[in-house]
C-alpha cells in the first residue's frame, strides 16, 4: 500500500525520481519494473505499477464497449497514458503531454493513494487544498462509511 506525501523533483528531461519509501514498496510488492502513467483529468499524473493497472483493465474488459462512461474513461487514460520502465537510478519518465498539462516539473508532491501514486505540481496542490476544505458534509459521509 502506498501512503503519505513524499516531495521530490522532476528533472529537466521529465524524469521523476521515486521517493525512497515508495521505491521500497514497489520493490517489495511489485518487483519494480513496468508502470502505466496516465491521468483522468490532465491535472494529476497517476503512476500505477503495471499489476495494478492490469486489474483495472480486467474490470473494464467486462463492461460493454457501448458503455459511455467506459469510453470516456478510456479516451482520457489512453490520451495521457504511456507504459514506462523504471531506470537503474529509480526514475520514471513522465509522458511529455501529461508533464505539460499537469505542470509536473521541478518540485512536485508524490502521494500514496493505496494502489497507485499521484504526482502533483506542489503549488497547484496547495491552492487546491485551500479551495476545497473538508466540510461537515464530507465528515458525515466518512462517518457513514465507518471512517
């Protein structure tokens, strides 16, 4: 499981240096290797160990090709997405289209999101947090879920 926030950098060539904590989890649970990097909105890079991405694909394969939500989802994740391999220095190349769209360059935040990582522009995320506070309705919803 991926959890927490580990700030890092995306270098001038677009390579994300995986934070040590996440790299350790990847090595232990997934054996390193291949990843699918994509986005659903062009604002957040989502880094999936390929095993986790395959689980999503298996679920999608069971849904009719005529399902409009499936089509919208696939349009987005394919538009932004690429398979990548981790290099010998623990770096992943963020696809250029996604790097530009999400402005993931220089200082970035890498969040654990249980089965995948999110990479965000640090300043944009701070603004997002300020604009979207946790509300009483959110707290009630979480309580209803037993959290």
